[in-house]
C-alpha cells in the first residue's frame, strides 16, 4: 500500500516531467525554424537569390534542416550537408557506420559523427561542407544551421595537427573540468573552420547563420566555437587554458607547436570583428536556455504553482551546484508557506573527473543534491540535459527526492563512494531514478526543476 508521502513524491515527479517536457517543446528546432521561414523567404526575394545551400552542424542540425525542407520548395534547395551526433536523425544508431544519407531531405546529405570527442566521420563530413562552400555561387544564399555539439562535429584540424591530436586535447580538457568557453578557446586555434574560419572559406558568399545556443550568455564566438562569428580569443588565451588545468605535459607536441607559433605571431590569428569576411554574414540566435526556462515557468504557472527562476546562467562544479540548490530548496521549505513552490535554474556545470565511474554533470549534480536533502520530505528535483543525453550515457539526467539516499542505502549502495568515483549513472540506474528521454533533437544546455511542498 502506498502511503501519503509516496503519493506526494510520485505526483511531484510527474509534475516535474510535465514542466520539463513543456520546456523542451519551446526550443524544438521545428518550432524555432518555422518562426524564421518567412523572413528568409523575404530576404531571398529582396536580394534576388535563386537557391538555398543548406549546411549545418550540431545535435539539432538534422531537425533544423528537415524543417527547412518542409518550408521551402524542392527547386529552391540547391543541396547541402549537415552533421549531427550519432542517433540524432530520428532513429538510434547502433554502429559506427560512416554515413547515413536521408532521402527525405531534398538533396541535403546527412552525416552522423562523434561527440563530444571528434572522429573520422566528422572529418569526412566537414570536408563535404568545405567543398560545398568553395563551389558556391553568388546566386545562392548559404543557410548555416548551428546548434550545440557543433564544435566536436565540425572538425578540420589545423595543418600539422592530426585527428588523434585533437581527440587527445579534447579528452584532456573535458576530464580536467574545463568549461565550454575554455574548451572552445583551444579548439578554435587548432582548427581550419572554427573561430570565424568557416566564414573565410565561405567568403564572399552571403550567409545567414541560425543558431540554437548551448552556451552561457549566448556568445556567438562560443556557440559551436563560432565558425561564422568574429573571434574574441587569441592563441595566448588558448595556452593559458592549458596551463590553468595543468595538462601541458600531456598535450600533444603538434598542438603546442601550433599554439606557440600563433602566440609568437608566426601564424595568423583567427579573424576578428573588423575582418571583411564577416561583411556578408548574419548570425541570429533563434533559441536558448532562457527560452526553455520561460516555458517551464509558464507551465508551472498554468498548474497553479508559484515559481521563482534562480538563474539561466548556472556554472561551476556540478556537485557544488547541487549543494547550493539543495540549500535554496531547504530555505524555501523552511518558510512554511502554504501550497507548492517551484524553483527553476539552467546553465551548464562541469565535472572534474577523479574516479573511474560513469556519469554526467546532471546525474552528478542530482546525487550531490540528494545527499543534502536526505530524509527531507516535500522536496523533489529534476536535473537534465535538454538534448536528452548526459555525458557518455543514455540518460538525460535524474529525478531525486528526500528518500533517494535512504532507498539507495537500503539497497546496499554507498552514495558518497559513488559520488567520489564519478559513478552517478550506476547509482541512479540501480534505484531506477534515471530520466531517459532519448535524443530530443535540441540542445540548450541543462535545466533543474525543484518542487517544494
């Protein structure tokens, strides 16, 4: 028989899922792209373009491109190429087969590749994108569809740097806990296409880049490492990131050689804002974390729940943020106000990998939160990636409450050991508390939703 507390927790978890799903729908690529179709159509007519060349990269790029195909006549689309993560084309991939070509995209070739560590498929697909841009003509408008994950998927290492070199530096910085700005600062300076260099390749073609942002502050030079945006970072900045995390002795020699030459002025910096290559480029943000949070807040309001948004720019160590959010939740609960309260936050935390377990930033945050509210009634939290994946796992995140740690201990699990070993995925899987959605088709960082009653 289910007691009153268990009924309350079940209800809270279902309400939280409703709120989360509403947030995801608000940043669905099809919904976002349709909002800009008429503007693009008018611009094509005004400028006298005859066709659209569609290129894209990121976890949402397939769905963005599919919507373009639905909105524009087949004769208007001159072809193109989009690169997305394995399993993000409407079906799950269970092999590393090189390319998946979808005939329903009106001549736009679709490639699947590795994320967050780049792979050979990404390199070959990027070669196709570069070839299309170099062969473009002035009667064709380039529509560039950019979303989170693009940094790993659009991969063309700088001359003298191998794919293995790029994989190595990416893994080093991820495991060291570098945030997306720091990681992309390095990526931009060892690439032929990032940091505005794709704009150099496309010049003098006109380009409209539509972006779904997965970075704090929606910085154009950070989203997918800013391939069509002016770069505000330098080779010196990239070296400082490597020094900050103490991994310089592990960085491939070829990478440090390129970065050092750039710092010393022997290699040109990535193009800045006054460069003529940006003359014919428009960069437009169509979706972000703030839009998802606003939708979550709206849904909670519809359900009659008083809601506070803490921030859409949460950063820092996942376990530290988990503790901070738990303290906020306990403070609200201590106010002893009637009814249910909701706290919403969003952003992107980091995990410094010290153990050998499996997990992502959302499950690590959730485990830290659960430890802080152990035994507390009336608090339930969801932390999840809006893309439906959390690190190298099949989960989006986890849902926890005051009984999560109690249940785990009764099952023989040691929550502290799991957290210390970065084994949050195994922990939540064992007690059936993972949130598994599958790829959502979008990516605007993470969301945390807390219900307090």
